[in-house]
């Protein structure tokens, strides 16, 4: 093979496609070694290193070989340069990769959420540390080990079914919302989103996703909905017509006052209607009387609406005059307000007519002035002009109301007559700074110089006096009216009490018959212990019923010592309603109180009303049930059946979907059903609003169902309307069930030290009560010293040298009552525990009795266990 043939592979290698530096170097080095070896052969190098001088032909070949060697050396240098560039590129790639990793770590660290990754089986491969910091525990204990475990944390089953289908299909998903209770007891809401990860072959390798804490957003949404309801209620309560249009001209809010001003298009004033639609309907229904095109009139009116011109006065389709003002909102919408100024227009017309007549002659002017003065001076209402510093004018009626002479009133500040004068002056001053023709009505108390208090209704309007802003005050003495209203309310309450008296007297007579009868039976045969025990047990039952009835009466009159929630047995409370419902319901109402075991499939096994306990305020719960019963009575004017049923249930998922704030579990359910006409569908969303009522004026305040709703919320439950329209109404009150209270300690010995009985000073003016309490205390190992009133108790205390561990005292006693006794004993021993017993005490009285530490109050009648338990608590302090 000649040199040209030997060079062909090298040329072919040079013409080949470029490869990486390492590949080119591995290809070039064998060729380089081969070329060097060939040159050595041509030069005749022997194995011993001696040169064999070639012939002329061989020498020519050697020169060609030298050129080949130079070419090979150049190829080697190029390969080394490519290798250096490859190393540089490799280092640069590694630096860029490390920078990318650092950037990713920084983004992850500052992200408000967290990141996660799953395998193809949807099990978690990675959960970033942000989730653990948020939950305060191992995330897998909450989220499970797989995406499918999230189903237990999604409240709506249908929503989870959609997300599960996407996960099973390997599709991306967004905003999967889960909720649960955190380790700190707070309800948390998390939102997850993810995209699928697929290989080069398109196979599903799992998910990569992120999550955020949506708790604050969810709470804000709930608060926003609540505020929206409050705003709607407030707008419906104002006396002015109000309507709000969005930036695109669509109606958002409209109150009833506005609809009444436009009776011909009231049906069109609903959310979502455009202003153009409303205008066209008004024109077609008689609001446009021009000769031109209706469309042109609509366009012109729409343009004026968008320009937000100054307020205008106009008579609307209801025949009354209104001051119409339109204002732009910050979002580009329009607020329109209608103020009824019919009376003002009427008065303006009258004044204009009077002015025209006054201009005819000076005599007519004087006559009008005289008439005006007579009107002001002889008006039955007080009229005062106040310049925000002092009274500048007052008529005789105002002076009489304030108890001074008209001359003595001028120049004096209002604070000289008004109670809380500075605050009232600030309110009236605000009226003076209000818009023209604005008026504000309020009530206040005044103190006459003779010390008499009077109640006034004050109408304040801006006025001018001496060219300066002032306030026109119209005073109306409503003291007598308020007194008559109070007497009427008391009369109504007394009427209700009178109607209850018959039923209560009947119940008490039954109880007294049982107590007296069984006592006589036990007295007739005392030698028969079984007979005596039976009689005593029946007497105890009757006395407990009497005590429960007394407690219900105190609840009804709001005279219990406390309004705090407590664990209450619901079944007895529901049964005791019969006593109060008898006199309040008409003769045609058949009342059924059912407390049978619940047979619903979702009810807890063996759930019976006798095990129904709830943490409630018994006063408000009792009043709420009475309100529901009275509503049922009013719904059946011709009579019918009223049923009050008590069950213990575990509501289904649909219930908790409606009430997401409630926790699953057992609930005490009280259902009040009537056979009336039911609740129309159109007002079901409003029946829980305060002051909303369908009754005639004077026959309902609209606060009954609102109070029931508040009672359910206070107790951590809910209330629902279950029955449909035309089939009666059933209101269900759901209260979270709790465990019964712990059993009382019983009558174990009451000791203050090891083997040492307590020494008790017992004070009560009723001999039989005192004997009963002494026996109870002596059975518990106490040493008892008796006293019949507070004065005798002080004598016994001093005689014993104050060696008493506690005092048990009645509150109401002759000579010295319980509170006075406590104050006297406090001067002798501030640490002496005192247990007060009373059959009646208001909250104010109870607060005064228990203001000092080491004092408690127990309501009579008191059971032995209750008395000893209260004493144990006192002595343990």
C-alpha cells in the first residue's frame, strides 16, 4: 500500500461528522501512533537504534512520511483544543445546574405554600417542609399516604368524585379543597393543585403539585357573606329608597321602599336587570307620554343616569314626591337614593301660597306674622332654636316641658337640662351640620330644676338664626306615653301569668296531694318499713317535681342566678313545657310531647331521650321552645295537633353539607310540628331575620325565630325548617349531644382534716328547713351550731370564739339577712367560707353575695348531695 492509500483513512476520518472532544481524541490518537510508527520504519530505525541509510527511493518516501507526521500533529493539537473546550462547557453546565438548584431551593423556601410529588401509584414520594411547619405534625397523619386518602377530607362527595376521576385518569387538577381540624383545635382548609409527570414514551410517572393554606380565605368568604346579609338587611331597614347598579348598568340591590315608589315596574326591579330594560318597561307601561320614539327617550334617560347630575325632585308613579339623587361608586357603578319629600313639597306649596298672599298688602303680612307667632306659642310641642352654644328662642311649651320660664331659658346651654348633656349636644350638633331639610329624631332624658326626670322625643333640623347655622329643636314630652306603654306591657305579661296560674295551681295541687297523702299513709302505719319507704320515695318524687316547676318559673321570669351554659338533661326540660303550654295554648290545640327511642337508620344504636344531654343555657332554650310552640299555635287558629318530639340522632352527610361549621357526631334533636298552612317558599330564606314577621301589626315582633336561631348558634348547633308548604311546619333544633355530668360525691363524711369532722354554723329562720339541714350535716360527720337569724348567728360565733370551718346561711332572714351577716363575719374573719341558700335570687343579688372568694350560692330546695358537694368545694379552696 502506497502513501496515498495509507492517507485515505485519515482523510476519511477528517471528512467525518464532528463528534465531541473526547470522541475525536480517541479516534485521532491511534492514527497518530500509526503514523509515527510508519515514519520510523521508513527512516530505517533498527531495534538497536542504528540508522540504516535508505536508498534514494526510500528517502523520497521518508519525506512524504514527514509531511504526514506534521498533519497528524496538527490533528492532535485540534483534538486537545476541542477537549479543553468540552471541559469548559462541562464545568459551565455544572455551574448552571447548581445555580438552578439554588434558585429552586430559594423559591421553595419563600413560597407561601408547599410542594409534593407522587409515584405512578399516587403514593407520596416527597412532601416539602412547609407543610409540616403548617400542620405542626407529620403530614401523612393528616393527608394519608396516597392522593386517594384525601377523599375523607373533602366535604362534598360529588366534588370528590370529579377530582378522583381526574386523578385516576392522570389528568391535571386545580384547587382540590380539603378541610380538617388541626392539632391546635383550629379548623384548617388546604387547597391542592397538580400536573401529571410523563416520560419520553408518554407513560404516567406520577404527579408534581403544590398546596396553599386557604383557611384565612375561607373564613374571609364566610365573613363576606355574613356582611352581605347584614348590608342587605340594613338597606331594607332604611326609610329611603335605595338601588345600586353595577358598572355595566345591571341592578345589584334594590330595597322595598324603592319598589313602592315605582309600583308599575316593581316586578322589573330584580337583580340582574339592566337599566335600559327597566327604562323601556317604564316607558311602555305609561311612564313616557311624549310624541317621539321610545328608544330615543330611553337613550337620553340612560345618558342622564350615567352623568350623575345633581339631585332632582320629581313625582313618581306612586303619586308621591321624591328627591332623587344619583352618585357614582368607586367601581364605576351608580347608587340611586329616593327621599320622600311629599310633606316637604306640600309645605313648600303652602308657604309659596302664603308668601303670595303676604305680598299683597302689609296688613296681610302682619296678619300672617301674628298667626305664625300664635302657632309657635300655642303649639303643644316645645320649639327651640339652638345655635350650638346656647338657647336663642323657646316657646312656652318648651319652657313648660323643661320646667322653667321662657325668659329664663334663653341664653342657657342645653347641657343645663339634658342628662348626659355633652353627648346629646354632640348628636344635635351633627344634625346642624347635615344637609338642608335633613331631620333627625332621638330620645333623651331631661332633669328639671325641681329634680323631676322627664323623657323627651326630640326632632332636630338644620336652621338659620341671625344669619348663622343653628338647630331647630321640636320637643315632645313622651314621659306619660312611655309610662302607659310600660303599664300595657306589664298588663300583657300579667295576663300571660294569669293564664298560666290555673295550670300551675293544678300542678301544685297534684303535687301537694301526693306529698300530703303519702305522708298521712306513712304516719298511719309507721311499723311497716316497706310501706314507709315507699311513701317517703313518692314524697321525694313529688317534691322534686315541685322544685322543677319552681325552677321553670324562675327560668321563665329570667330570675336564675346565671345565664352561662351548663350540661342539661333535655328530656325533663321538654316534658316540663306541658305546664307552661296549658294556659298559653287555646282549647283547640292538642299538645303531644313525645320522647320515644329514635328508629331512624342513621341514629346511634340505643339512643334514647333519657340519655339526651346538651351544653346549653336552659333559660334561652326554654324560651326558644316556647316561641316555637306559640308560633305553631298561631299557625292553627282553628285548632289542631302540636307535637314536640325529642330524639338523639347522628345526622347524615347532607345535614353537615348544609352546615359545614358543625362537627359530625351525635345530636339531640327537638322537633316542633304543627298542622297549619306551612311556610311559603318565598319567605323561607327570611324567616330567621330579626324583625321579619308575617303577623298583623301589633301581633308579632319578628324576633321569635331569630331568638331560636340565636339559641342554636349559642349552643353550637343549628335549626332547620323541615316540612313543606301546605303540609304544616316542622322546626328541628339540633344541639350537640354531650356526656351526662359526673355523679355527685354522695353523703361521704365531710372532713376538714384526717379524721376530723367540719364544724358548721347553720343559720336559717325556718325551723323545719334548719332541722333538715342539720340532719344532713350531722350524717356527714359535721358538728353543727344552729342560729335562727343573722344576729343570733353572730352571738353563736362570738361564743365559740370563731372556731367554725364554714357558715351555711339563708339569704332572707329577719333582723339581719344573709348578706349583712356575711359583712359582719368578714370583719371577724375574711377567710371564713360561706355557703348561701336561697329560694329566689336575681343576678344582681347573686353577684353581690359571691363577689368575694370563698362564697357560693345554692338554690333551694337543695338535695343532700348538692349541699355536701358545695361545702366540699368551699372547704377545698
